[in-house]
């Protein structure tokens, strides 16, 4: 579904970027406080639990390690780094010669690890099955890059020489799951479980390009492309995990999940210039997307009800609408068409607590 309309909107990109940076800082601070509250709540639960009723804490990914533990909670600080969508050339020079050379690409807007939260709450349904509700997210990635006073014959993908070009990327992630686990080997040194569940993932991606054009043919001005791609994915997943207890306190685990999801993707682009004014164009589409998640963890049992844990995870999502990959000025103006075949890779460490009672 395509749409287009005219609308007056502010075009001061620096003000927008400054406001977004402040928002990112507040969000990161809120995430840290939220994670600390979850840890304190976990400690409180463990302090009020009856140690005699449990021999061990819930194991990796929600398995029950011993009878007597009906509930389990896992709370982690999760740090993820996202890959760039592509290596699209944003600024090039030497176009008049017919052999343009890249000056700025998407890779120059690299993103760092961002902190977030991962929380799981579950309960044993019977002796070999457990039901869990899980969430991770609150990460917000952002990067900026500015090119000013470029040499002659330097152009952006807009076309036309410029005095200043500014690039901004922003993206945000949320994930929620409901899973039913069947514990194949629920006790002993080795344990394993299979998983079936429902998963929802939200990924919002933004890419902003602005430039001040050089006076040519009495047509000069400020141009802005503000591209917003929203992805809402929901579907089923399968998975499993494996646990090896080295000692009564130390154990290592590995887990994996794979899902087939329906992606409801939406694209909206704000285009502003002195030549054509301000217009808003958009498109939407539904398609199947895939997700694969793998992870490794190490857990140290502190008390019969409390353990500390750390790990590393990699998440791949295919079939997304990514804002930089939808940056095509001519197509966006004349015939906006959503591109939703992008790939996303997230990876990073985690550290937290788990408790059972």
C-alpha cells in the first residue's frame, strides 16, 4: 500500500538529532535502573524462599534442576551490537570522470554495544514440563556522521554538490516470547530440554540524510530524507538447550531457537527541500521472515536458590525492512516501494542472576 501527502514539518536536523541523543541517554539510564531493580527483586525472592525445599536453582533456559523448585526467574543485563544493513555508498567523488570513488559508506556509521534487559519468569507445569514468559530489548543504537567543505565534484546519493551533508542512524529492538519446555533429562550431570513457543519481535529503524546544496542553476536549498522502517514480527518457534554440570556449583549450557514469523513491515519517508517543499511517502507489505538465536552460558551456584550467570548470544533475523536499504531518492519520490529483504545480526555478552523457589 503506497501513500503520499504534503505536510509542513521542522527541518532542523541538528535539533532532531540532539533531542534523540538526549532520549537515548535517558533510555540507557532507565534500562540500567530497571535491571538493578530486577536483580534486587530476585535477591529478595531468594531471601524469603525456603532453602530446604530446593536443592538447586533453575538451570539454563528454564529447566528445573530438582524437585521442589516450582518457579524460576532469570534477570540479565544484555549488551548487543547490531550489524550494518549494507555498505551503501553515501558520499562519492570523481563522478564527472565516470569512475566515482566512495568517501563515506554505511560502515562509517558503525554502532557500538548497547545495554538492555533480558527477563524470564517460568513455572513447572508437571515433572517434565515448564511454561515460561520471556522478554529482552530496550537497546537503542545510534550513530552520526557529518561531511563539510568537501572538494569539488563530491556528491551524495541525492546528486548535486553540497557544502554540508549530515547522516544519522537510529534503531530500537523489543522481543517477547511464551515457551513450553519439555525436559528430556531433567537431572544428573547432563540435562536437555526441547522447546516450542510463540515469539513477537519489534525492530524500528531510522535513517536521516540531509545536505545544503551548492548554488547551481538558481536552484539551491536544504534537502532532507527521513526514512522510518517499522517491523512487527509474530510467529512460532522451536528450540532446545543442553546443560553440563562440571561440579555441584559450576555448569555450562548451550541453547538454540529457530522461528518462522510473519513480518508486518511499514515504511514512511519525509522528504523536504526548497524545490518541492515537504512531502511524506510510504509503503507497507507482509512477508515471511526467519529468526535464529544461539547462545552459550556459564552459571555459578551461590546458594541453593541463587546463582550468577554470564554468557554470549548471536541473533540473526532475515526478511526485514531496513531504513538504509530503502534509501533511493529517485524511487522514493516517484514510486515509493518497500524493500523488505534485509538481514540483521545482533551479538553480545550478558550477565545476571537466576533464582528458583
